[in-house]
C-alpha cells in the first residue's frame, strides 16, 4: 500500500511528539511504502532524518513563508501572467463566501461582500440560506478550482480585491464584534496570513485533476507525476494547511483521508494569542478561520484518530462525528527503560522532576511545595533534571529557580567540619550522576510533575515504564494516562502537592504497589508496538472499504490478481461510497460502488451495461 504522509513543520516530519511518532510509524510499518509531503516553515529544513528505509521517500516539499516558487505551483496549460476581469470576478465570489463564513456573516442573501468589491453587480455570492460550514466549503473549493484553472491564486490573495472583500465581510450585518473592529492594518495582516494558510490550494501535488495523474504518468506509471493522486491513502499528521492538502486530495483524486492529531492546532492558536504581537481582531479572525477549516476537515475525513481524550473533546466540539473518532495513544519506546530496577521498598526520600525548564512547568510552586515536604520529612531531597527551553525567558526562569532554592534551603552540613549541601540540586542529562535519561528516573523514589499547562505527559509515561510512583498536577491528559496508578492534585496548589509527596515518601510499600501497576499500564497502552499495530489495522480497514482507485498491474502489464478487495464488491454499506463533495468525486466512483437509486433503495441492483425498460421492469 502506498501512503501519502502529509506534515507541516520546520522539518519534513513535524515537531515535538508528532515528529518522533512519524519516524516510528514509517520505520515500523514495513509492509507499506510512504511518500512524505511536507509544508516547511523553515527554508533550510532537511529532507528527513538520516537512514530512512528505501520504501520511505520525500515526494514533495513546499514553503509556508516567503514567495511560492514557480516549480512548486500548479500551472495549467495556457495560464496567463495576469488575472483578467473574469478571473477576478470568480475570485471575489469564492473569497466572499469563504470570508463571510468565518467572519460570522449570516447565510441569508449575502451579496454584500462581493457587491462592495464590484459595486456594479459584476460579481456576488450565491444567494439562498446556507449553513456557515457549507458556505465555507463552497468558498474553499471554489478557490481550489480557480487555482487549478488559472494558477494565479497567490497573487489574487495578496491583491487589493482580497482586502476589499474581507473588509466588506467584516462590515456586513451580522459580523462578529471582533470582525467589525478590524482596521486596515488588521485586514492586511489577515489576508497575508490567509495567503500562507491557503497555499496548498496552489501546489502541484494533486495530479491533473482528472483522475489524479498526467497523461505521461498513465503510461509510465510514475507515482511522482501523479502526486497525491497516485497514493492509496492520505494520512495527515496535523490540522491546518497539511489537512487542507488532504482535503484537496480527496476532492480532486477521491483519495481516502485519515487525520491523526497529537495536538490541537486551534487550541495552540488560542494559547499563542498573548505571545504574538497581533491585535485582537487578527487573532479572532484567524481563529475563526482555523475553526472553520477544522470543521471541514473532520466532516470530510474518513477516520480521525486523536491522541487522547482531551484532543477528542476538542474535535467533537469542532463537529467531528463520533462514529469516525478512534483514540490511538502515541507510542513510546520502552526499551531504554527496561533495565531500570523496581523501586526498592526502603526509606528512600528522593523526589525527581524531569523535563524542560519553562515557566509553564511551575518549578516555583514545586520549590514551595518541597519546603512543606522538608518540614514533614527532614531527610527528603529534590533533584531537578532538565535543561532550559528555547528563548531567554526560560534561562531567566531557571536562574530565578536557582536563587529561590538557595533562599528557601540554605546549605546544610552534618557537623562543623563537613561541607554544606543544598537539598535541591539542578542537573542535566549527561552530568556525572545522570548519564542517561533512565538514570534520572532510577535515582528517584517518586516522580513529580508540577505543570500548569500540558498535553500528553511524556515524562510521566517514561516514569511509568521505570515502575516509579508519581505525583502529578491535573493538566492535559495526565488523568487519562495515569489511570489510578499515581496521585493527582490540582495545579497551582503547593499544599496539595506537598501532602501527596509526603504521603508516598512515608509509605514505601504503597510506592512499590503503585509503581508496579504503573509499569503494567504503560506497557499495555503506550508502547510503540501498540501504536503501530493500531495503524496497521486502520490502514487495512480503510482500504478494505474503499473502491479501487488505481489499476494495479504486474511488470508485464497484466492486471494483478486480487488487487480489488472482496469487501469492496459487497452490496450495502461496505461498498457504498461517501456522498461526493463535488462533480470530480462522482467521476471516480465505479458503478458497482454507488448505492441503489430511490428513496427506499428498492429493487435489484442492475450491473452496468444492462438496459432497463422505461417502467423499471426487466424487458
């Protein structure tokens, strides 16, 4: 099976947990070929990690910044260097639908945006009441068709027409408060961001739009010429522009779409609102666009696999159907922690914190909690193991934590001739006492997680692999991961954190029981083998229920036996294609895969080529 893996990042894979997961996925699924399609924000991004298997190759890359090179764009035959009046009218009509949908403009007769851009009635959106999601989809796919037919969409999105249409949508009756407050500078910033977000509409990743391949590729069987039209399945690893590329592959090439998210892009946009130097209207409009795009992605996707229940709830709020949601936890390699011995049921009083030192990790609260722990357990020690994160604020935060530790815990000495030591130590992986990550967990009796913001807690899972009892704050997916094998307290509550740590430090037998249960749970749910096995079954399930897209042939040109799955030939829901999102989809659905006509689906299925009489009875 040929899988098109769509990513968005500063590298060919993705950042954070998604990057590591992609690497494990393509190396673990040995029975499939992967083609990587990457939207890169960093122009100097490498074409993937070293040592990729031969069945994994980088098919296409495109920048998400700067100018879009002509080599990355789709240029139809006879394309002009400048948009004519007819093209500008089409653009105004479709862009008005798109902007009115996420600006909050009602779907009643909504000709105002395009009429403002072309006041003489030369353009306008389709009249009639439409749900906002349908209106967004109409505008989005209309712009995609425009990019396929003329190839000038990037220039049009940066034109004055785009700004005028967006301004009219923001000033139309029924627009949101933030949209009505947008100034000219805000409109320019939004159109610039939309040009980048809609860049996949102009890429040459989708074949020729008529079957998903060029004429030359049909004879030569060149998968690269066909792009996403030549793959059996599109697997999107994040929302946003990468998901948009998957939507177009499904529309133009009828390629099945699988969406996997280990982070919520819309949530990240909300969290970044205070950090980026953008005004409130810009953030609000871009967040509304992200939400509308997420809704369309979940509506079209054949299957959605969130990484945990928290992400699943976000997806459901954005309109994801529950029957197409399936939680698949990110797999982690347990081998480096297999040699860590079980926690000894002795009097060890060491607390360990592992991670990246950032303000979100709330080490200040942890130090104040440890002061309470020391009052109850004078022999307790705290080891903070981790390097500061990126940016000067993380280094300043680490310096502040060191100063606070020195103030709260003066160096102590056992007698008058012994050098004093602080019960709190700051270390990094590679130091003499912690040469490996596993050594950090082995050195402690209890792992402490004190974050105030979180996603999937990797350090918590690693400690569970090591059989360590844990005390965590209730953020992100902590409760779902820990599942009763550790203690969970509210965030920003040093007193509750101190009481939980003291309870485990004073009860070695309880620590041993919780650690053993934590190891068993982690090995059952969070290993690489579990994750790869889940996606192997998902790939086969999607392909078993999908009509054949490409003619599989042997080297001598003869049709390959068993290339068409048996399930795809069964009548009923197994072979019934999903409702087409456009006329292109219907052209790719074989006659045997279409549901019977009629409201009650009565009557026998008649094979293609067998004539019916006018009355519907057999001749």
